[in-house]
C-alpha cells in the first residue's frame, strides 16, 4: 500500500484508493500519469495505491487493501472515500461498495471487468439487465450475486455512490461498459477508441475525471 499526500491537505479529507488490475503493479498509476491527473483535478485529493495478485481477485479478497492501517482509520473518522479501479481493480471497487453501503462516495471504473465474458454475454442475450433473470443461466454464484446487485440496486438514488465508467471500443470487455451504461444516469459512461491497454486507459481516465464530481 502506497500513500501519496495531497498537495493542499487543509480542509475536509478526501481519499482516492487506486486498485490496479491483476498482474499490474500499483506504481503504474504513477508512471502512466493517472495520479498526477487526479491531483490536478482535485488538489486536496489524497491518493492511496493498493495492490492485489490474481489469487486475491479469484478468492474474493481484492478489496482487502481497503482495510490497511491508516486508510481504514481515516474512513472511520469521516474521510470522503473514492475508489478507482482498472480492469479487475474495478471489480474490487464494486465489491467493496456492495459490502459496505454508505462508505464510498464514488467510483471511477476504467475498462471494468465485473464478470466473465460468458456471464456478460448471458445478460446481453436477454437484452440487458432489464430483461435478465438471475435465476436462469449457468454463471458462477459469485458473479451472479454481483450482477444481480447491479441489476436491482438503484444506482442513481440519493446517497448511492457516484459511479463513472469508461471503456475502449475494441476492448474485449467493452460489453461490460455498455451494460453499465444501462444502469447509470446519462453521461456517466464514456467510450473511446482503443483496446485493453494503458494508452486507452490514460485517455479514458482523463475523460472520466473531466465529468466526475470529485
């Protein structure tokens, strides 16, 4: 876990936890300019960078960095918490928000992986979340539970986390972004040319930051 202090620490404490994708080093958020862009957008933003390996993602433990000493204490004392995840890191963000309602102010989901492509295709064949019946199909219970939460939770209700997402048009996980757009208020999902790679993610990050109410 890495902490990058805010440039202007006075005022209400705002924290953003960056969650990388599987096999992606947390330092990549710095190297590719995502940290600098976030703090340019909100100078009082204190950045924490988490890490997770493939085993954590697969066993449901991807959100464990949120319980690191210092971060959990800050949130417990009322710090405004934003989660930002790339690929599987987006799954960790959503899983944490689901497990801890009322704790997360918002999420920035870049190229989100929220379930296997087969599970996402099942929802697509049903015409989207509105027509999908969770009791049907062959997906694993863990992903069914998360997708059912996305289907049934009023994500635009007062007090719900402000969720923004972005995806590359030729990304293999682009269908996930298109399905999220069905559940989020208009204007919360952006798409751009590109694949599942850092040049695309940098572009999406800039576009999301431009519209996010951080």
